[in-house]
C-alpha cells in the first residue's frame, strides 16, 4: 500500500476496519484478522494493534482473553447511537459558540457557509467546507479532552459516503443554516438542537443505504 504522508498508520487501520464494517465484510461477532489487515495495508502488526485498542476504547470492538478482537454488536441501533453521541458532543461546542460568539470566528464561519452554498452541486467540495466549518468551531470552543472525544465520535460518519452522496448538500444544508444563524443570534439551545437534528438525519440516510446494500437486514432497520 502506498505511503500516505501526513496520515498515521494507526488511523489507516481504523479507517480500514470501519470500511469493512460499513460494507458488510465484517459483522457483529466476527473475529478481526490482525495478520490479514497488516498484509492488506502493508503495515507491521504494531499500528494494527494500536488501532484495535482505539476501536475497543470507542466501543466498536471487544477483546477476548487469548482469543483476539471481535466486533461488538453492529446494527442500525448501534450506528444511530454513534451519531447521537457525535451530535451531543458537537452540540456542546456549538452552544458554547452561540453563548459567546467571537467576531473572528463568526467571520470564518460565514465564509465556510458561503463555500457550502456554492458547492451545492459538488458533494465532495461541500464536505470539505462542512469539515472546515466544524473544525473552526471545535478549535475555537473545545478543550483538548472534548476535541479528542469529538474526533473519536466521528468514526461512523464515513467521509467517502458523504463525498459521493449527491443529495447530501440539499439534505444537510438547512440544518447548517439553522446552526449558523443560532450562533450568530446567540441562541445556544437552537444551535445545540441543530447538531442533534443533523446527526439524526445523517443516521437515517446512512442506515437506509446500508439496508439497501444488505449490510443491515429489515429487522436491523426497525
């Protein structure tokens, strides 16, 4: 596998395992093949083990003594819970911003919202602007612990899906507009709720797609 500069090997492994889950190649209860992952990515077992420790910490895998790492329950309810956690965490940051909006941060947010509007027909460009919007808020209003927890909570918000989902900008833009307006007008509760509504919608869309692909069955989508 070609070296991707600026990307930690551990993070490559995390992304690979999550891709296996989101494409149905790993399912609830499956054992994770450390050697297979190392070989597939052209890495040593060290970053693989580091990634599995992180994934266990994030509630995605579980270790069984002398047996290895296994996939925790992974279904529509679990996927929605991951999104809910991300919504709660980003809602804390957005509410802080609305309670005390810094002019320089508001200006930066306004610029990224303009970028989002301009990228309405370009999901990948839209996602880049969205990530910049969120990074601006997190860098401005989250401490180290909250930053790290938000980063971990992004696990099941697959970038490549949203970068290629043509309806994504139209579906999500109203909630970003609501969040930005709430921050600008100093309405913390509205800003917080916009984050919860956004991740709930993202979960709906992703679950529907995974059901369509057969990753989740009908019972999983109830």
